C-alpha cells in the first residue's frame, strides 16, 4: 500500500468525531459506512453486534453516510451528537432497529428508547454542528475515494466489502485482515 493510501486509511479509521467502539488491544478495525434508512445496513447491524460480542479485539468505526435524504441526515447528525452524552451505542441500536422510513417522530422515539436526553441532544447538536457536518463531509469524500456507490460497506483492515454480509463472512474478513497485518509486521525491517 502506498504511503498516501495508508495515510488515508488511517484517517478513515481514526476520525475523532466518528463514533467508535475501540477495545484496548484491538488488532483489526472495521469501518462501517451506513445510512439509518438503508434496509441492508439494518441487516448488517446485528452481524456487527454479534461479531463485537464474540471478538473483543475488533474496533468498529461508524461512518454515517446519509444518502437517503433529509431524515437520514437528521438521524446521522443526532446519532453523532449522542456521543457527547455517552449514548451513541444505544441510540445507534434503536435507530437500526427502527422499522420503515424514518421521520422526526421515529427518530425521537428511537432516542427515547435509547435513554437519550432529548433537550441535551439538541444542545449538543447545535454546539458541535460544525464538527459533525465536517465529519459527514469527510465520510462522503472517503466513500467517493473508495468508489462506493451505496450502503452498506465495510472496510475491514485493507479489505473493502460492499453490501450486506453474514457473520461467517465477517469472521473470515477479520481473520484475513489479521493475517495480513501479521504478515506486514513480519515483513517490517527491524530498527
């Protein structure tokens, strides 16, 4: 991988605004490009949840890429803002479990199910709007760089998986990313 490609991959994986689950000692990073109104993203969500439950060495980065309209953008902004009250995981789960198209009422109901303080969420959205909007723009730019045409998509280490996959495929992708990382470490000259 070229130095520029490696730098961009690190930027995609380590955005300070993107909601992230990063266990200590993680050795593989999955970047999940998703939209809360994407039916296939909703199918991948429990796969990623199950993978994180069984493999405590996987880091997950949520790259909200709201491509299905205004409700998707609103949900993405609010989900990112929910990080500031430590509720992203619960709110993300509630949004991903929503049925049908999202509306402002459905988004608020998901926030309520997740235990999100709605008044604080609105204040955090206003306070952090510039950073959140910049993160969404970066995600759109990264998606274009990767040649993505829709959601879901996962970047597992250096491997790009466009579309929905099941748990066995995700396990294999993680194993391949680990093997590639180990091989790269073994090929690194000693200092």
